[in-house]
C-alpha cells in the first residue's frame, strides 16, 4: 500500500488509507509496550496483596484489555471468598481497569458517550482514533464512571488569566454534561 501511495496519485482516499496504515504500524508496538508495563505493574500489585480473611487465590485469569492503542492480554490473580460467594482481582482495582478498558480509554469513552448518542460515539471513536468500541460498551462505561466524571472538572488546571489594571475577575462558567442511559445528550 505504501509503495502504491508513493508511486501513484495522491488522492484524499489514498492519504486516508496511508494514514490508517501508519496509525496501525505505530499502535502495534505501543500496545505491546502498554501491555508489558501493565503486566509488570499487575505483578507488583499482586506481590504486595494480602488476601483478606477467608479468601483463597484461585489462580491466574487472562483478560483482554483495550487501551488507546489496541488490545492485549493481561494475566492476573483471582481471589475468591466462599462465604461471600464472590471474588475480586486486586490488579484490576490497582490498575484502575473499567470492564477491560484502561483508565485513559475509559475516560475517553465516557467523554465521547456523554455528549453523543452511543452509536454516534462508536463511529467517532472508530474514525478519529481507530478504536473499536461497541455502542453498548460505551453505555456501560458511561454508567459505571459517570458519577466520577462530575469531579473531572476539578482535576483540570485552569490557566491564569491576564489581568488588566483595575479589572475585576469573575468566576468562569462551568457546564455539566451527563447521560441518562438512553443515548440522548442532556445538558
């Protein structure tokens, strides 16, 4: 494809195709690097984990994790408590994974899903970032981390505004966006 691009006519479609190929070529090693780093972090988290009373380690379970660059496998330990009939993955909690998505991707999904109809958000993620996320998954992520998203505006840094002599500063307006699960944007 790249040879055809360099030898042929540079049309809008050809440029779009070559950009997609370059993105794929760059994302593949980036995915491998994120996978390697998160696997090492998961192992550190698990090494420091002290099982709670009554919990037993049931072994390694593999999870397909999606990050901003692609999907990779993560092996992590599962702890089960028979009395509570449930268990947990300490690495998932420690890494901030949300139903198989890294925190950065989950946040992007939530931001995109909060402003759009979920099918439209799916289209935007695919077209803009090459990210394949099903509309139903977007809805699930928005529902899971929506309450947390309300605090995100407090995390961002607001750059200082230049003052003119004698000017009075007024607080900036803040707009809140939320989703009610129907896919219809609310403001």
